C-alpha cells in the first residue's frame, strides 16, 4: 500500500540556520514525490516535485529536496531559514500506478525563531 | 485568473442535513480532486475526476458523492451529514497527473 511518513510533528530552527523536514515513502513502482506548504487558514501551495532525473530538486522560496531511493526518503531542505518559512509542510507521493491518487503525510510544523 | 475557488468558506450543519460544496477553477484543468484535512492526519482523498463527466473514488469516499457536469466545476455532496464529517475540505485542480493547485478550503462543522 502507498504511504507517506513524516516522523516529526514539529521542527524548531533558528533564523539563518539550515533546516531539514523529513519524509519517507512507500509505493509500488517508481515514486512521484511532492512537497507542499500550508500557511494558516490557507490552501496548500506547491513547493517542488521529483519525477525523474537529478536526485536534488530545487523549488520555490529557496527550498530543495533530496531524493534517496535506497532509503526511500525525500527530505526537504533549506540552507538558511527565514521566520517567514514558519508554516505546515506536507510531503506527498503518487506512484506510477496510482490512478491519479495522491497520498499525503500528516504534516510537519516548522517553527523558525528570530 | 481566480484560480481555484470554493463555496462556502464556512458551514455548520445538524446531523442528517444535506449540503453541497462547490469547487470552481478557471485554468481549464482536466483533473480535479476533493480532500478532507483532519488534525494529525494530513489530507485524504475523497473523490477525484479526470475530466468532464467522470468521477472516481479516492481513499475515503463513504458518505460523499460528487459530480463533474462541467469541466470547470466539481461538486461534493453530503446526503446525510454526520459529526465524523466535521473537517476542513479542500478542492484542487491540475493540468496533469503531477501538479495540483489548491483552493482556500471550506470549514464544515456537523453538530
């Protein structure tokens, strides 16, 4: 069965420090992986995706994610966090046989402190 | 472009009442989705559509029905609301299987 796990409910980081938000997945077949961000009382906004190609994917707002097939992970990273990055982050996966179904993780709340 | 819009933004129902949530998109997208978001559970797919006149079940379809009579609209219906359907409902649309654009959400409370 397809699934996504975000092992941390919350991540705290100081402004200017690097941040990592973790995601692991389980799919049958090749995965299509996504990161979304949600600000309070708003819908989800697309950050980046991995379909194929380079394992390091660059996205919006300076975020990037590294696909690791052997560890079935797709961690979100940013070299220098901003207070405005504080939000809820969701990892999602769709497999190549997924019949248009996306599976979302439970979300990780990122707190960036000044 | 307005993107993806949802009507209404908030609604309170009594158990057993029915209602319809409307999702509209002006991006000419083929794919449309309805999700529910509950604390600590992320988003779960209720139903989706791959084009006008088509619908399919997602992960949690029970208690919901959908229709896509026009390409730009995707309706989610609750025939007999239950407290377990208290949630925030998000609609999304996409031009292909890889991208989704989300609406602002509808907060539904069933008493």
